[in-house]
């Protein structure tokens, strides 16, 4: 491999190294953006009204529910117009949520706590339930459980607590009323069905008695006639015997129907007895178990604004702000910045860096070298002298510095096949630096390295 390709084939650490140097160089901007964001975060936290949250966790215990659909094996979930019973399974927990969110609960809560509109055309009026549900109130079913979490937030910690307590009280009351009404309706329906079944049994018994009475009379008459005409009319005998057999079948059919009605009556009686018990249980019964009691928040324990969350947002905001400010500064800075350099630039911070760069140039085995420097003349001359000494003065080196004229720069570019550019971050003129690089590329000159001083570096030859 030709040593002149040393710089080209060296692995490039673009991006991360360059970005790191940009951040280091612009650290004051980053620090300023961070302080600004932290200051705004603090002001926001101080001036924003404090919001206090009160919440309760309740278990809807279906095993102790007084809903017939949950506890009564003979429950009526829906009654058809034809008197038949239809059984179905519903999600009881969704029912509970809808009850709590309904006006029959929340209207009382709003009025008991004096929650009114504070602005707008409705100011002074009690809040509508739909508006109450929109903002400060929330209810959620914890995943894969029968637990509901109910919460309310306001600027007054006592109000938040009172609202939650009021919701629990009104929910219990409404729940008991719903249970009583439902149990009573089911009981009344079953009582009517039971009365109808009793009537049906009595009718069947009456019919069966009447049928048996007729059957006995008909049988006696048939037997007498059969004995009298036994020898005279064989066909008549067969016909009468067939009639007796048919009456026996009809008798068995009526008995089977009576047994069926009796079984139906027995079942309805059991259902009716269950419904009476459920109605009795519904009075004062509840399936509500409070797992976490609500409490009045201490004045310093507000839920909003959240300082840690605000700090996190401030950090994100400061990062984004820093990025755009740094990008803007890098692109608009009149002095040389890192964004104007190639990805494979090298930084001169110490004398060791200077010697490593010098060794790479010497190892490139070139005959002539043009140093396009926008750094002070003393530093550039010392750097040139190091290269000449270690190459045994075999390499022709032409030098420019920050005090050189544009013509001197162009002359060195024209007369040299290989060039190195030396700039000073934040000091050298960016426009001139980029213009000289552009001229070198147009003249098809080989730029074997870009070296930049970060500080006011000044190194004397040893």
C-alpha cells in the first residue's frame, strides 16, 4: 500500500467524535439551555394551582351480591311477553360502573358538595353530570380484577375527599334501592306464575276426575251389553272392547299431563321461595367492600403539578433546545466551527498530538507539502520546522499563516500537490477557510489532512 494513502485509509470515527467535540465546545450553550429550562420548570411549578387527588379502591364482591342474576339459581334476567322465562349472563361489573356514573348518583354528589360552574354562561349553576365526568372525575376497572378505582381531583383537598365519600354513600343507597326493586319485581312475577301453575294443576285434576267418572260408566254399560249379546254379535263385542282400550290411553295421557303440571308447580314454588329470601336480603345488603379508604391530602402533598415529571420534561426540552441552538450556532458562526470540517479532522491539543500528526505526514512519503494555516505564524513555523527536521529537509514545505494574504494562500495551493489545512476553532475566519478548501478541490489538489487547534495552542520545537 502506498504510504501517501495513509490518511485516506485510516478508519474514520465520524460522527460520534465530531458530535462530542461540538457539544464540548458549545457546553456553555447547553448549560444555559438547561438552566433556562429548569428556571421555567420552577416558575411553572410555583405559579400553577395545586391540584389534590382523593381516590378509593372498592371490590365488587359478586359472591355476596344481592342481584338475582348473580345469587339466585332461579333468577329472571328478562321476562318475555308470552310468560316464558329467559336466562342470560351479564357483566355485573360494567353495570356497577354505569350506576356510579349515572345522574341518579352523581347529581346528588354534585349538589351535596356545591360543585358549580366557575366561568362561562353557566357560572353559578350546578355542574352537569356530563361535564363532571369529563375533567376531574375518573373511574377505572383494574385489569383482570373486580376492583374499581374511583378518583376525584380539585384545588381543595377537603372537597376531593368529600366528593369520594359522597359517591360511596349515594352509590350504596341507589344500589340497595335497585336491589329491592329488582327482587320485588322478580318475586311478584314468580308469584303470578306460581298462581297460574296452581290453577293449571287444579284444572287438570278436575278434568281427570271427570274423565274417570265417564270412563267407569261407559265401561259398565259396555260389559253388560257384551254379556247379553255375547253369542249374537261378535263384531259389536270387538268394537266395544276397542273403545274401552282407547279410554285407558286417554286416562294415562291426562295423568301424565297432571304429573308435568305438578312438577312445574314444584319448581315455581322453589323459585318463589328463593325470591322471597332475596327480597329480604336486599334490604340493607351491599356487595361493596372498600379496599383503600379515601383520605384528606396534606397541603404539601398535591398531585399536580408534579415536580419530578416537570423536571423530566425540562430535561427533554433543554436537550431539544440545545440541539437546535447548537445547530444554528454552528451553521451561522463566522468563525471556524466543527461542522465546517471533514469527518476525519484531527484535533491538536497537546505537543503529543502535534508530534503524531507530524509523523503521519512524514510517513506519507510525499515530495512537497503546502501548509494552509489560519493559525498564528509562530505556531505554523514551528510545526513546519518539526516536519523539515524529521524528514531530513528532503521534503519541500511551503507555509502560510493567519497573516498571509489571499494571493499567498493561492500560490501555495497552486505550487503544492499535497496540502494540509490548519485552523483554529472559534478564531479562524470560517469563510476564508471554506473558500481555500474549495479552491484546492477545484484545482484537484490532494488534502491529506485537516488539523484544528481547540485552544490557543503554541508549541515550540524541541
